[in-house]
């Protein structure tokens, strides 16, 4: 690998501290199992059900870990975030719990369910054109400076990665209660924050478990970056209905962590994702958004061996009903 | 009330013993909460998510409690059950875990997802005409005698009621962990076994909590039986898409328990149920079948006051995808 820092930008102590900060606030989501899916896989599959998290995705974890640790004056002045939807809702909810005003920069074409979910927590929303000239980071940075707001980045941030890592910590604890150890963990990957956190926690408990990123075709920047040992971006004209996973390239910190800890990145098609969403409906009774289903999609499509014990992170369930109905 | 037995046909000790029998086998389903649904209700709502139970409904609990306690010879000879679907799957799965052969008598028009879910556990299925001459109980009794199989009744059985009661016991424990007490509990009601068990457990922890049955319009036999103090049946030509709740009349034992413990029975329309299924999709990310959604339907339709703390049992999620899609 290209980098070999003395200390990685995220440690298990960070994740443990996040778990402490989140105690009593976060939902400890269940680890589900399905006989039918086990039979199909030829191994044991466990599903970490983050659609049942506050705001319907894992994003609340990182956002709360970050915002709750801001100094009181900064928190009172308010926070700002840019997001296609799930980070928006996570920041809005975390800000609500921390009594911080929140301003969210969202693309105009974000799913309605994600815009509503953000507004519900009292956050203000500013929309932008996803295909416009000014990148969303720049818009948010400008507004942050103008209005004296603290930026809550979606993934490239130690506290955010640590908060998302509590997903992996809970997986470790829940498997330990069953006296089981995972052979591999499949994690949906956009900017790489969830993967970095989960990998850090999982490797702490189970150094031999393989952690695989899973990305939609056309947005496999992390898979290619891991394979090539340096940061790769996506084609500007790529498209996928996995709206939660459309980051243009890996984060710097997240990639540094993931290079150290992750096995081969997996890639799935939108068709495979749709099959996975229907399978989760039938066998797990859980609503998955496209980006939340990529791990199951990789498993069902045979993208990785499934002997032994595989944990699949189902990262979110914020999907418009019309799209979900069309998939069923 | 018409009856006033010295000892009710179900006690909290029965439920506690069932919880012991089910330990390590049953899924301890989560108690979910949604800010959006709380706002709509004007009170705090908690949802006991039995779609996440083995077989996708609460029915596994009672079936396992019954079958695991049969004497070994009886168990080895096999069990038989009649069911429109959820009890069928519950018995099939429990028999699988107990190494007992299972024969299930199902209506020809049971949802495909429920027939598949039953066959998956290795049970044999015999179908019958729901509108035919011989009642399903008689068909099952005849087959039980011919083949020396032990009958596992769907609700009118002490061990079945006790097993379903573990839903209420978990609710009590989960609320206690939050330092909360329920003002009322809403329970989907077909034959009344789930209600009898849940009411027995809840009243043990919280004598002042009101337990309300919820039934689909046309199948409000328990509501009328509770109001009139004696067992009432439904009209033969009634129809509802809540296929899990179409029992013709309350059980004898279940009604005896429910008369002692339950408040007013609530009734909802199929339209109100469809609205509830869509709301659970949006806000809880849980798949509900029609019969599993009647409690939420009653809450959203304003059938009962929702001040304070209301627990709603979501009893199952085995619904055909085409029906679910049409509701979204």
C-alpha cells in the first residue's frame, strides 16, 4: 500500500469513545438472520439493520458523535452539512438532540423522503444543482463562513468515522453473545466513512476477518483505489440509482484507513441491487434503499465466497415508495 | 362479565415458563420508535416488531413453547396444525427446531409467501377449500387421528397463549429498561391468543395499563364478545384483506382471559390498514402484512386516545409483494 503512517487516522479507542458518547441515544440495531437467505448463500449470513436507526440510516451515529463533542459555544452557533440525504437527516437529528441549529445543503433532486426527513428535525435546507458549477463542498464552505457555522463533513472526519464505527462494535458484541466470529463483513461504501469505522472495530475484535467495501457499478472509486494503491475518482457521467453512494472519490482519511484494513472491493449492478431489495422485503421484512442493499446484492450475486459466517451491513432504508413499489 | 373462574386459564407463571423455554431460540424483537409517528399521534408510540421474528410473525413463540414441551414420543410421531399461514409457518419452524415431523392444513387461497414459508421448514402441506363443507378443524382432527399426530391449535391452548405472551413480557422488560410504563397496549386480534398472552404479561407488570384488541371490520367478534359478555361470531360473508385475522369467533380460553383483562375492543377498516402499512414503510422501515398493521391503523385513525405511552404490537410481515406494492 502507498501509505504506512505511524498511527492511523482512526483507532479502536476512537470507536470506543464514540460508543460511550452514543450510549442511551443511538438505537442498538438488531443483527438479523434468515433461514431462506442462509440456504441461498450456502453459509450463515447476519444482517446489521441500520434502517431501524434514528433517521433510517447509520448516519446519525457519526453526526451525533461529532456534534455532541463540539464545544458549547460552537454548538450553539450552529452546524452545517452537505448531503444527498442520509447524512442530512443524521445531522439534522443529531443537532436536534444537541440543541444546535442546523443548515443542510442538499441537491435539488434528492429523494423527497430524505428532504422531508431532514426538515422534520427542524433543520433548514438550502438546495443546489447537482450538475451546477459550484461544488457542494464550496457552497457549504461559503455558507459556513458567512454564517459562522461548524462544518460536519459526511465522512472525512475522525469523529464521523468513529461514530459510524459503532456499527462494527455492535456487530462484534452481538456476534460474541452468540459465540461466533465473522469470516467477512460487507459494507456499503460511498465516501468510505462507514467502512473505515466498521473495519477499525471489526479488526479489533477479529483481525482475520475480511472487510469488503461494496459499491455500485460506475462508483467503484474505492475498489479501484484499493487495487491501485492510490486515490481514484469516478467518471463524471456515471449513474446509479444508489443515491446514497455517489461520492465522486474516496475521502483522504477514509482511504488511508481502508487501505490498511480492507480486502478487495466488490462492485454490484443496479439490477443486482433491485433483486437484493426484494429479497430483504421477503425474507428480512426490512425496507432497504438501493445504497443500503449493495452488501446483500454482492452476496446474492456471488461476488464473494460465503462459506462460514458473513456479516452484511444494511446501511439505510430511506427510499421513495414509488421506487420501492416498482422494484417489488 | 359472564365468567369468573377461580383461576384464569393463563397466568403470568405460564408466560414466565414460556420465556424460559424460548430463551436462546426466539428473536428478542426490538421496540421501535419514530419521531414522525409520535408527532402525528401527539403521544409516544412504541412498536414491538414481530415481523423480525423467526418466520416473520409472533406465531413461532407459541408453537415452539407447545412443541418443545411435548413428551419425546409424541414429538417424534409428529404434529399437525391448521392455519391460514402464520401459525403454519410458526409450527413448521418450531417442529424443525424440535426435530418433529409437521403436517399443515392450509386454505388453497393462502398467500403464496405463507405457503412457501411453511414448506421451507420441511413441513408437509395439505390444502383445503376455505368455502368447502368440512371445517378445517374437522379436516385436521381427522388427519391427526389417522396419522397419530399431535394437534397444535392456533390459539385456544394454554401453552400457545403463554408463548405469545412472551411478546408482552419483552415489552415490559424493554420499557422497564427505559424507565417507562405503558398507558395502553394495542394488540392485533384473530382468535385472541396473542391478546390473551400479552394482556397476561402486561397486566402483571402494569395493572393499570389498558390492553385493547384491534380487529378488522367484519371480524370484530372479540370486540362484540367483550362488549356483550358472551361469545359472538362473525357473519359468514364478511371479508377483509387482513388474512391473518379472519377467525370465525373468539377461542373459549382466549375469550375467558381477555374478558378478565382487556379494555374496549377497537375496529379498523381495510383502508385504514393500508394507510398504516404505508406509514410503517415510511417511518419504521418495517414490512407489515395487513393483519400486522391493525394496531397502527387504530392509532392513526384516532380509534383510541394516544396521550402518554402507547405500545403497538406489529404482529407480522408476511405479505405478497404485489399487494404491498399496490398499497405503496
